[in-house]
C-alpha cells in the first residue's frame, strides 16, 4: 500500500509528538479502510489501538492519554478516578469535515484521584460531574477545553460545598447549567454558556458570552464574591422576569456588555465600565437566536468600541487566549483527506492527508 502525506501549517518541532501522531494517523487510515475507527491509548511512550472503548478503558492507567477519532461512542456513565488526558477530533461541523465529530454519548463522572485530568475536543451528550457523593467529589487541577457539554457540576450535586481547587473551564459550549459547588480557584473564560451559573464564590468569569431565555430564573444565582470581567450577557426574558442575578451578593462587574438595562450598584453588587441595552443584532457579526448555533458569528462588529479591562476586546475573541476558531484541539489537525477507492494497476493505494500543526 502506497501512502502520500502532505503537511500544512507550521512544522511540528517535537519528534515525540510527530511519532505519536503518525501512529494515530496510521490507525485512522486503517480504520477508514476497514470501516472501523480506532481509539488510541498512549501509555509510557507506547501507543495501542482499540476498536472498542471498553477494551481501552480496561487498559487505562493513571497518566495515560486517550485519542478519540471522529466517531460516536456510547459511554454510559464513564467513571474516572485517575489522571487521564482525553483528546477528541473536535465538535464544530466545519472543522471536522475530514475527521468527523467526536461524540461521546453519555456522561463523565470524575472521582477523587482524577486530579490533573484534561479533556479537549469532544461533544458530550450528557454532563460532567465531580464525585458520586461528598466523600469522592474532590478533584483538583482539572481543565475542560474546546468541548460541547450539557451541565457541569463541580461537586456531586452542584450545590454542595467541595474542596476541589484550581478548575479551568475554557473555550467550551456549555449547553446546560454550570454549578460550581463553591470550588476554589475557578476560572471560567472564553466560553459560550446557555443557562445559569450558580453556587460559585471567589471565581473569575472572564470573556464569556452568556445566552438564554430566562422565565423563572436568572443567569447568575447563589453566587457571591466573584469577579465578572469582559463578558457579554445576551438575555431574553419572560413572565415579567428581568434579573441578571438572584440570591447573589458582593460580586463585581467590570467592562461587561448587557442586552438588558443592568445598572450598578445592584444591592451589594458593584460594577464599572459596563455597557447596557446593547442590540445583539448590531453587536455581533451574525446573531439570530438566544441559544448557541454553529452558524452564528460571535465576532464583534465594533471590537475597538467594546474594550475590556485588559485593553483587549470583550467577548470570547478577547483575552490573552481568544476562543479558537472551530474549537480545534491542540493536537495536529487533519484538514482534508483523500483515499482512492481502489488500488492502481501496480497494486498501490493513493492516500493524501493534509495536516495542520496547532500552536495552542
């Protein structure tokens, strides 16, 4: 079998990274030829391919990395109690044309012992939760990045107090709620959130877009002593409700944009440099609904007008690490592939793969 591969983008400098990606690419090609995509498990410098997730999970050890191809996998409730890194192929349709979207059908529950777990590039149909009870809900140094998930619970029930610390939620589409469990050292940045943020204290919410229709609730609830910087709140109300916050005190809002007429001070909540009564259709390049859509364009029409407290634009395309177009994962990305349907007269099968290295 003859294969030809062209690399585009910046050169991949790390030989180890090239080696593992070559293995993954080989398994991907084999999966296409056999109509079955393989999951790759990296352990102590060795990569092994599995056709079934259960077999992969049975071999999973602390510190391992799992690479999911673009395919759907039924995971039920996947309980993880060890450090693991999980990469998918991504979840944006226009960025996964060559690979397919990585769908994990089910939920993920992280238990004590899963410290330093990192998850990126998946579409999870269900929730992510810390713990099955109060005794197993402490998970530190967790990062969720460039994923689409339903609701996130940073404690086993979302409202109970957890000792979890150093949680980073970055560049995700959160389709449900975000419940903090009053974890410490929480950074929620450059996400698109579609519902309520609740049970947080001393967290930093920065450069997010908060969308949604709120009838008997609000986007912020039971959330005290937090900092909200450079966010965009695009809110629709019903039942006469028009609250940005309920049951929340001593939060500070700096350089946020509101589609409502939110003013500060609001009780014990303070703020400055905010914009109110913005028109979403005039604010974004393309906006049609109060819920996330892959067809919307959340770039600002006037980024120089809406500047945050860090001198960069507000919203998801601001901050030192803006929302990455297409939420492409950091591992090398297959942009295009062509596999001949048959071999030629010499018995050779021509395969062309276009790969782009990722800087961040």
